[in-house]
C-alpha cells in the first residue's frame, strides 16, 4: 500500500521549471535588465538634450555651455593674473561675438 502511494505521489511532484526549461532561465532577468537599461538610457539622453536646449545645466552639452565654460576659463586666467584687463576684455568680446545663440 505504501509503495502504491509513493508511486502515485512521485509523478505528481513538479520540479521548478520542468525538464524543458533548463539553463534558459538566465535569459529572463538578462532580458529585463536590458529593457530597463535601454529605457532609462533613452530617457536620460532625451532629458539631457532638452536641458541643453533650454540653456543647459552644469555639465550640459552644447555650444552655449562651451561658451560659458570658455568665459569661466578666461575669468579664471584673469583672476590668476595670467592676462591683464585689456586682454581679458578683448577676448571676452570675441567670445560673446561668436556665441551661436545671438545673445
């Protein structure tokens, strides 16, 4: 009687994944990690471009941030005494004249 009960219970036992799943289970988390990485990557890229178009934020990309960075570098050189006031004003005028947004 115990033997009959044991043979009845064993075929009903389900192992995780079954015999058809095997090592393929690793692709499910890899797939979802890739989906979320792409989603956040594209969202972040879009956000950075929108921020740069609005005038930027510290570390933004684009021509306006490059001009600001050049002005900051020029101001730092003037503060350090590397250039005099006349050269500072002349270079600052050139930078502002070449600014692409016209401001």
